[in-house]
């Protein structure tokens, strides 16, 4: 019988257990990616130790030095060697503890991983102890623990990060970039932990500071400025033992990134896709697509109802009852958003003029408007027929030219007092208390139309205008197959479609509120919406997206000349509508100027 073909005989090494240093350096690749990772792990350790003040010193963006000093409970001298051992922790003792993690750290990997790729020095003195203990670790090699004097708490220094793994060090960014990431970590932890003071210095200069007495709004003001902090709207809600608190910002503060979108769960900062989706749904229809809202929100709940042991970086969580938590959060936040004053303040527009140099104290007057600088003939509209408005002067399908009375429950036009002026056949100017408003007629009408369409949908379906001869739209076999399972749901929102042959869709009816329906465009927009959503049109967000487009096509457009009666009817219907401050796409429907804004523009103050 021939001998067995072993790995050694084939020239391959035998399976062997990795040395402890190699294991820690591998773990460091997951836990310690850059200086900001070191900052995060060490600050979390300080918070878990009960610190009320944390001082962080950085050099060269944290690459050369990360030093953290806290006034926490300290480490007993006999436990210091274990603190740098892999998977050694005081926060877990058995498997069952993973089901209710209440601390920021729990894996027992951070210190061992950091020490394997840096030169470290630690001093710690327990509260009430006469002396503390100190130790040095270089590249994972633990030195002798010796008695040492110093203040109560812990001081740990991490120098020359990745000095023994140069390939990792080459992937680090510039000093400014690494510093920015370190500051972002500290700022998030500072916002998540009211009652704890933080001081950060970089190369000897103070870079960030909050006092322990500062509440969340004061910390936002210190971190991001007074304009944002003063505009924040508070949120307070509860669902059983789940509590939501914090602040959300008006849509005008939205950004291109999520750097000011912060969630804290039991004091832990998170970057979680579910919570990001919560904010997206809560602001749906109030913020422009693609923009990211600003929020600072704390969620407190039983640790047993959430799993934080999902990823080594501990930035993601998994809720035990995700559906209930999601519904509670969206409902609570949407109520807060609807209570906001969403009108764009004229003060911001004046500031932009000043920033661009178009409005300076040296000017005796404001810049001349474009129509004065470049005179053009003004067309006459006297011979045009008046345009009917599908919401407040609704067109009956059988006789488009015969308007009917506004729908029941609408406020009377005469409630809008004072003169109205249409500017550029697009904007309506009206006086309000302490100033005036400029209203975008299309944006406002679009929002009101959307709300009516949603009401019709809730009552059983949107009114349909049937076509005498169905219009055929060629879309291709794959697209026709994609849309076919959703025909019934689409009919609920007024789009009556049918499959016609292999790659053709027959348009049999469209919403009656459409002013100029284009069947081909409608069908292709529906297909695109289904592809983007990845779900059935029965899903609320997809239905709402299609309703948005329906509302846009059914509304007064920019350039439509409105009579005095039509303008008053439009504004009257908007009174009492909580959603009328933004259009269906999230753009503001009005800009408000106060008397103070006018006095500033004319340099009276």
C-alpha cells in the first residue's frame, strides 16, 4: 500500500497555531484602521470606566501620538498585564452577557491590537489608592509593571502607530485628514455623552472643548455653530421602555453628506443603515432628493432588545423588533418635522449676497434688477384665455372649461387679507405680520395637489380619466415583464395599464387631475421608479414617488398667469395644511422676509 500523501511530503507547511503577536496584528487590521480607531477605542474605555473628564492630546493627526488622560475608576496593578491580553475584558464573563451589552466596549481586542502595532505606555491609579502602576509595551512585548505615582484615573500614550507595519502606515492620509477623522469621533462621543467634559489638543493647540455641564443643544452650538443650534426642533417620544430624544433641523440645513446626521443608542454613536432610512422616511417630501438631513438623536432602550455584537467596529446594530422600532421612530420624527417653520428666511439670502460681494455697506442702493439693466418688451396676455386650476378650481373631466366650487372644507379665499402681487407669472407676493412672503405658485400648488391625491388614495382610489383609444407604448420585453405584476397597484393611483403583446404596454387611463398627460413618459417613469425601489408599487415610498410626479403634472406651472381670485384661493387652501411649506420634492414653497431683514438690506440697522 503506497504511503499517504501528506502536506509535508508535498512541500507544503503543516497547519500550526499562529503566534499571539501575529494574531493581534491580524485583529488590528479589523479594529485599528487609523489613528481615529485608536481614539475611539481608548475614549470608549475611559467612558466605560466612569470618567467625567477626558483630555486627548494628538500629534501629527494622531500618527505620532495619541494620549488620553481620564479621571475614571482606574485599573488594579495586578490586572494591567491582562488589559493588554487578547480577548481579556472586565465587561463580559459568560455567553449570556452578549444578549444585554450595556457598555461601549466588550470584545477585549482593542488594547492588544493597539499594542501590537505601536509603542504604548500606560499609567493607572484606582480611586482611593495611594499609588498607581505603570507599564510600557512595544510591538506587543509587555514590559515590567512597576509602582508609580500620579493622579487618580488612567493615562495611556500610543506613539508611532504602525511603526512595525509600514505597509499599513503608507495607506494613511494627510495630517489634516487624519485629524479631522479623530475630531469627528470625539465630537460624536461628546454629543452622545452629556455630563462628560472633553478637551482635545493637536500639536499643542486646543482643537475642541466642551464642559461637563453643557447639554446637547449647547454642545451642538459649540461644535457646529449658533445658527444650526438655534434652529433645532426638540423631539421627545416614548414607546414602552423605548425613548427617543434629541433634535432635528429644518430641511434648509440639509447637506450633501451625513456628517451631521448622528444617532446615539444608549450612549453609543452609530452609523446604521436602518436609522439612516428612518430619517429619510421622516423627511420624505420635505427635503430635496439626494440631500441629507441634519439630526442629533438619542435612543434609549433595553440592551436585551438590540444586538451590538454585529461588527468589530461596533458601528452597526440589529434590533430584535425592527419593524416596531422603525414605525415608532418614523412617526415621532415626522410629527416633529411637520411642526417646523420650513419657510426659507430672507436673512439667509441677504447673507449670501454679502458673501458674493453683491451687497456691501459701500453701496448706496441695492443692485438694479436684471429687467432694469436689460430692458425687454413685456408680452401682453390680455388675449389669452384664463387658466383653470385643477386643485382649487377643479376641471371636470367631461368639460375642462367649466370650473366647479372648491372642495368641501377649504377655507374661504377672503380669509387671505391684504393686496397680492404676481411677480414674473411665477411668484406671489403678500404681506404677513412683521414682513412679507414670496410664494412659489407651482411649488405650493404641487404640494396641495399631492395631499389631495393622497387623500383620494386613502378613500379608495384616485379618479381616472379613461382614454377612448388606449395608447400603446413600446418598452421591450424585460420592462413589460417588470411592470406586469404591479398593474393592480398602479390602477389605485389612477394609472390604468395593460400588457399588450410581448414588449408593449397599453395606457387605458390616467389620473383625471393630469393637465397634459404624456402616456409614453408616464410608463417609462413608472418603470424607472420600480427599478429604483426594488419593491412592489404597493410599497408606500414607491406609490408616493409616482404621486409626486402626478402632482407635478397636475399643478399650476411657473409662467401661468393667475387672477386675483385664483391667487387668493391658492393661498387660502394652504392655510391649515401642515405640509404646505415644501413642495412634493422637498423644495421650500415660500421665502419670508422680516422687517429686520429689510432694514438690514437698506442699512437701517
